[in-house]
């Protein structure tokens, strides 16, 4: 289980590392993973440039991960909704 992927992406961006490359290498090592990510796309667009980039990069990575996933769930108030 890889929790808080969105926070890990922020750490990688701050360290000037490519989060997509690092996540891909992790996926290659572990064939079965459960990833958790908080929703970042709802609400007001951040004023801070880093926060906007982080939100955009995280969204694009999550879209790519969802394409490759066997199952995708959105959890709201402890209630899972299967998206894929």
C-alpha cells in the first residue's frame, strides 16, 4: 500500500525529481499495489505557482495510473464508489 501519493509527488517536485519516473519504477517493482490519493481538483485554483503545478502534475499522474489500474474507487465519507 502506498498512501498519500499526492504528498509524495509534492516532495519529489520540491526536490526537483520527476515523480512520474519514480512512480513508474515503483510500479515495475511491485505488480500489485494499492495507492491512496486525496482529491485536489475540486475547489479554488491555488494562487501559488508551485501549488498549481503540483495539482496539475498529480492529476495527470493519477489519470495515467487510473488507465493502468484494475480497479479505481472514490471514497467519500467512508463509502466506496467504484469508478472502474
